[in-house]
C-alpha cells in the first residue's frame, strides 16, 4: 500500500510540473495554471484579455488516478503525452488520452 501511495504522489508531482509548463501569456490572453492536489487534477486555462473576443477555454487538463495519468483535454501543438514520455519517462501504457476517445477505466472516471 505504501508503494502505491508513493507512486501516486510521484505521478501527481510529475503531472503537475509538466502541465504547469504550458503557462504563458500573449497580447490576446493569459494562460493560468490551476491545481487540485487533493484530487490530483491539473489544468491550464486560456483567459482572453477581451472576454468577448473568444471564450475562456481549457488548454490542457490531466488527472492522476491510481497509477495512471488521464489526459482529458489537450489543444496544444506540443502534446502533454509526449512531454510526459520524454521529460518524465512515463510509459505510454500509463497514460490515457480521454480527449482522443481512449477508454477511461470505471475506477478512473
């Protein structure tokens, strides 16, 4: 049990770090990082300076469930799945791309 908890905490720290790297700003908007460490949910949202220009939207969102990272949204040109595999050496089989229709196990919903 201790090993499972340690692995989940480690995956949460890795996921948090990799998602947070998407934060930034431009002339049109700011990208903000939001985190819920208790639930293992990490996201970056795009908030326009002129709200009527386009709506606020989720840029990337991932959550840690057990020993799996579920990516619920990724609208970037530098996919989070690649960052997790290259930067953090997370095996692809530990990552679910829910936004591409990959099945999320019931216990991960």
